[in-house]
C-alpha cells in the first residue's frame, strides 16, 4: 500500500515535521497542499522541491487521489477546510484544537469562538492511540491531541483507572515546553530576545489544553492545576505531576500501575525505579517516557512524563493515527 498524504500547513513546525517523517515512511507519499498564497518575503529556492504540490481544494484532492490529509493549521482553518476534504473522499487528521472538545459549548468556553461544524465535532475521534486505538481504526476524522495533554493523559489516565489518586488533594501538573509548541507565527513573547536566557509561565489557569486532560482522564477542573511554562529551547515537553496516593505502598507498586497498563504499548517507555526521564531522551522520537517517585511516609507521589512536542505531541502521533486508520503496522515510519 502506498498512501498519498496531503499536508496543509507544511511551512509550520508541525507541518514540516510531518513532511520529513512522511518522506521516510515506506507506505506514504507526501503531497504539499497550498491553502494560502506565499508571502513576498518567503525564501525562493533555486531548485524547487520535488515533493508534489497541489492547491487545497476538494477538486484537487480528488484529482490527486489523496487518501488522507493532515491539517497542521489553526482551528479556524481546520473548521473551514475539513468538510470539503471529507466530501472529496480523504480521511482527515487534524492537528489543531478544532475537533478535540466534543461539544460546541466546551469549544466556545475555551477557544473563545463559535464552533461552525458541530456535526463533525460530534463525529471526530480523539486520536490518542493508547486509549482510543479501536475507534481510530474506523474513523474518517481524527482529532490529533495537543502536545501538553498527550504527556499529561499518558501519565494520569492509568492512575485514575487504577483509583490510586486522592482526588480530594488534587493533582498539580507543572509543564515545560520548548518554543516550537507556540507555532511559527511571529510574536513578541516568542522572539529570541524574550526567550533566550529566560523562563516564563503563560496562560495560567486558563490554558486551552486543560479540558483535553479533564475529558480523557476523567478529572474535574477543580481537581487539576496546570501551569504551562516556556523553556529557551526549540522542542520537547517535560511534565512533573504531583499528587497523593494513599493506596500505594511503594514506588514499585506505583510503577506496576504503568507496567500493567502499558505492557504492550510500542511508544511508552517506563524507567527503572530511582530514574526519571529528561528531554534529551525523547527529542526527535515518538516515545513518551515515564518515571515515578514515591514517599511512603507521606503518600506523596511524583510522575515525570516527557515527549517531543513536535513528534509524539504532533506529527509523529498523527502518523501513528494514520497507520491505524489504514491498517498499517502502528509503528511504521516511526521506529
């Protein structure tokens, strides 16, 4: 099987990562899709790319016989483009937040905009394969999870399912990301002089990725404190998650929760007791690395979860979803 895979938003960080990964995929051929005119300041290549390039229209999708289209676009663009792409017969894997929150009311509350495709919002499958694999296999519209929620849910959901967290004490998620997570669009807060030799928190108490964690892990907003922070580096997310675990007696029993849940998961790596991951271990991979610490005297537990925000947090996970949706080996092109 050779899938023809369109990429809209290929100039952004996530889109460029998709193009690079798809070029290495043995069963996919990337096709660049133009949905807006190039700016006059865009650098011009002396020898144009050999990757096929088409307009982002339903007719072009049909003519090019695309099997799947990846949308590495802002939510408003995804909302506008998705219906036509689906009508043209392509499956859609959307990397924006357009279809993640399940109801128009929840979308409006967190994204401060009306949702213009409520029927598609209800249809979309949340593409976190470790929990929704069977649904992804039959979906025509897959909503790729956000980068922060991917690391958080992979760490928290097994604990919630095992009922080991004291929910009355709450969960604190201290999340740090490289600047590529903010996208390529220029802004003062992400400029070199603002980020270099600096470290800052942002969107405190109202980060739009919070509801994804609540929906997947089954938490209430009052039980979950999340703070996103910007690191002066280009890629990677490391989340340190604090909670009380009165039902746990040792670090080994805490680790066993993950061992039981993730025994057959190809992209989850668990660390030996006494060890936790760092960013370098996951950069440019589709892995989520998890390590645990536990204090038996107080019941305090800490879980460290690390991913590459552009791979497992975006493009790699999107390809993982593509593999599932087309019956390919889930790890194809990613290991």
